[in-house]
C-alpha cells in the first residue's frame, strides 16, 4: 500500500486494504509503506478548513492497532504528523537509516490529535515526548531508534526488511504491542516537570497557543486513562483548529514555499530561468557580515576565497571564521571539513577565477563603487557580482561594471551564518540567470531567499523606517521606551524597537540620517527642530548619539547596562528626565498612551509601507513581505507576517485607523493610507491570496 499525504482518498485506501488483509486467512501479517520512498508527510494541510471527507484518522488508527495480525510500518523518507501517528498505531516500526520522523503539528498551530499526544509519551516517556511534540522537530532514524520511537533501522530496502520481519512475528501475541494500552511512565518529579515544561514553552512561544496546548495534552496522557486522554486531546485540538494562529502558521508554511517561485516584473520566473552552477565563491571584506557569509558559504562545501585588504583585520577574521566553523561542526558532531575550504588573501586579484563574488565591505557607496570597478576588471568573464548592502542602490553599483546584468544584491542578516533570511535584490538590468543563481546559492546555504526589486532599504529595511519613526514620535508624545517595547514584545516580537536599537547600535541609523542630511550639527547646545522638508522629524536618536549613547556597546542608549557589552537592559532615570526636559523644551505635553495605540501606530505604519511596496512592484506579493518579516525581523510567525496580519485585523479597520492617525498627524506622510490599501478595501477586502489580482489590475492601469 503506497501513499504520500493522507488525503481523503488515501485514508479510504488504507481502511479498505487493511480490512481486506485482516479478513483474508492467507494474509498472516501486514506491512504499510509509502510511495516513491516517502512513508507519509501527514495530513494534507490544504484539506484543513474545507469540508473534510473520507474516513477520519483516529478510528482508522484504532482499527489498525486493534488488528489481530501484526501490522508493521516500513518508514522511508518522512513519517511526519498524522504519518507518524499512523505508524504509532502499528505494532512495529522499521525505519530506513535516512528517514526523518516528527510531529510538526505545533508549527502549524495544532497538536498531534490522532493519538500522538497520548501514544508517544506512553512509548518514549514524558520528557522526550514533550520535547518532540512542543518543538515539532524532526529526528533522524538513529535518534528515533535511541528514543524508542522505532524498533529497528534498515540500511537497505526498508520494505524488504519489514516484510521479512512481519513474517517472523506473524504468530507472536500482540497485546504487548498496542501502545494505547501501555501505562504512561510517570516521573517522580511529575509536577516540577510539567511546571518547568510549561514555563519553557510560554517563554519561547511568545504568545503562540499551540505549544501550551501540547503540554496540556501530554499532561492528560500522564494523568488520565487513554480514552479520557484522547477526549482531552480532541477538546484541545478543537480550540486550536479554528484559531487565527493556526491559519497564520499554515499560511506561513505555504508562503515559505511560494517565495521560492519568484518572478520579476519583466516576466522572468523561477521555472524558466536556469541558474549557473557555483563551484567557487569569494567574499570581499571580512567584517562581521563578511565573516558570517564566508562561514555560510564554506558550510555548503564550496571553495571560498576570503579577501580583506587590511592585514590586521584579515588575521583577526581568519581566527574568528575558524572558531565559528569549529563550533558549528562540534554542534553537529562533525569534523570541521569546511575549514579547509577557505583560502584567505589581502589581494583582490585572488578572486580572478571564482564563479560568484559577494561584496561585504563597509556600507559606504564610494567604497563599494571602487570595489565593483575592481571586481569588474579582475574577475573572469561571467562571474556574478553580488553586494551585501542593506539599503544602497544596487543599480548604481551595477553601472560601475562592464556587465551590469551579472549584478544582484544578496542582503544577508546578522549573524549571516545563523539568520535564515536572504533578500535577493534585482535591478532593471539584472539577468534572470543572475537572480536564479543567487536564489539557488541561498537555498544551498540554508537560507530562505526572497527576490525583491531595488529601492532604498529594499523590502525589510524600507518598512522598518516608518515603524521606528512612530516609536520615536510616541516617546515625544508621552510614551517611554519600556512601554513601547512591552507592547511590541507582548505582541510577539522577541525585542521591542528600543531594545533592538540598543542591540544593533544607535550609531548605525545616525550614520544613515547624517548621509541623508537629516542630522543638524551642535544639537546638544541648540534647539533642534522637529521638521525636515515639511515632514515631522524626531531628533531624539541623534541627541543620544551626540552624547555617545550608542546602545549596548557603550553601556548606554535608550536603556542603561551594567557595563559596555552587557545585554540586560535596565530602565534609565537619566533618559527619563532627559525626555521630560526635551518635551518641555519643545512645548510637548505628555499624554497617556496605551498598548493599542503603540501597536496601531507602529504596525499600521509599517503595513502601510508594505502596501506601497506592493504598489511599486518591489515585492511580487504579500507572501514575500510576510516571509521577510517572519524570517528576518522577528515578526511572530503565529501572526503570519504583517500583510497577513492586516487581513486578520480587517483591511477596512487598518484603513480607518491610518486615516484617524494621519488626520491627527498630517505632517507624517507614512500615516497617509496608500492607494492600494484603499483599492483593496473598495474591492471588498479580498483574502490575502487574492491580492495579486488587484495589484495586477492596478499595475495594468498605470
Ligand atoms: C487532523 C489532523 C491530522 C494530522 C495532522 C497533520 O498531519 S498536520 C501535517 C503534518 N505534516 C507536516 O507538517 C509536513 C509538512 N511538509 C514538510 O515538512 C515537507 O513538505 C516534507 C514532507 C518533509 C517534504 O519536503 P520537501 O522539501 O521535499 O518538499 P516541499 O516542502 O517543497 O513540499 C513539496 C510540495 O508539497 C506540499 N506539501 C508538503 N507537505 C504538505 C502537506 N502536509 N499538506 C499539503 N501540502 C504539502 C508543499 O507545499 C509543496 O507544494 P508546492 O506546490 O510544490 O510548493
């Protein structure tokens, strides 16, 4: 019997075939396997929210477990979610050594509700089951064997091994093989264990409800007889199944896959653009970003040339990169083979024979222009030239080269060997092959690549600007960094805007604002103005920087720290009196600001910019923006990303609140609702997956 995902037809197939096999006296035992080397990836997520037809999963698994002939699961490829629950209903499990098993329902906002929360703890004990169910992590066959999830691991044909094994146990009694009849092994420190698990889950979940429900369901397995535990599992699942969080998480699952199917406004697409193989790559500039990129490249197995012109920096970088590779290999229980994949040089000529270069020098246009001119002269014909700029004009850099079609942005996020997001930035001259190659390389590096158009800040940083601006204005109007951060952290961000600013360094934005001519000199002594080119402007960040308050690295920023480099932010009385004086100087009267206003002002301004990005064609669809925010900016996944969230709140509501705030702050253009938002509301606020139709219509009318 073979199946990939258990849709209605697959479930019906299993029920019918198992029934036939059990009724046939010639059949002594049964082996269940999958098709094309995959046991089962679980339920078809697209079926959720539709009228699910076909036989339900729970009675089907019960019937298999109750069978009077041995049923063996032959697990190849994946046994995930309902697929593993089905295997847990079998009397024996044999997995191929390359198989992966797991209960990832939690990452879809659900719990394993086909008996997974009740059988797994009975089989492998409460602590191990809690780990697998609350994290949703997949385990390799070797770990599954060690945990007791599977009985055997096969190196060659799993089906052959399972058939042989099934015949060998045909006459054996099955009572001891039905997991639902096992007592749940109860640890002596039961209460402490569950309290600890609940605390950990709440801390990591950032407001997600599924992990909490998972703990509650496993607790039921440990405290109630099996059938009562199943009732509790069902009850908890009922709450999760229709929740907005489950919708958001399932949207993220598909959005993550949708962004790999990129398209460009000129019609180039992922399926018609062939990437060129990259065997050897180079990184130019070994600061923090360059080092992380070199590590990520070397870990893919590529040969890497790392170039840093300053000798001292080169020596330091070499040590740091080796350390990162060694620690990475140790964590994965491997030898650091990638160490030997990197060669270092202080001479840019060393990149002459590479297939692709990633420039990661200091964020300065003049410097980057020089590097691109050099690269264009030095590299062999056809080498792709990529820049890791976070905001600068990729087209302008391309224009410095002989072959602008070979130039794209590869915007990594710090730390580059850890963070999953990669913005691949194309300009009007970038060839589809350059985009396809950068996207494929990103995938090899374990990144989630999103192809976006070229504009100041691309997608992520462009949307961040109005968000940060609102946070500054809120301080002027009466909020504190603590209040703003608390509201955002309760929403689900790992850090609020001010704690994040302290971490990344206030000087970063200061340098950008200076470059844009926004910072007035001698602020501390004079009366800084709060208008630039007719727009409201807050000089608060500039004032702190003038005092050397750059955040964690100087021990002072929006908060205070015990010492420079320390990470624990403490409220700073100095800042509070500074803020009061600032308000008094500008005749600003502090008013009470609540969490709702913080969220509406910061998030709706960010979302509004997201609509502008869609209108401008910089992102192909809302999924691209959402994946950028979830993977690169800490947007809580259970809220689906900013554009999905706007849909959940209601587009009409977002529009109404933006209109309200823009009326109150007419000198803040970011609060002026963008025309795409108005158009979507006028078209009846279609669901997020139908926005592209409205955007297409809008573009065709321009
Ligand atoms: C009543 C509730 C009962 C049970 C609960 C459940 O079972 S919930 C589902 C639990 N299962 C999962 O969460 C597994 C999700 N899938 C994966 O982890 C991976 O897709 C998998 C199976 C490991 C394969 O990975 P691979 O990298 O090979 O492929 P990819 O992820 O790109 O997927 C290929 C296409 O299949 C679609 N897809 C995958 N899984 C599901 C699914 N469970 N339901 C619906 N569709 C699924 C995926 O979207 C891809 O589609 P495409 O159109 O090609 O982009």
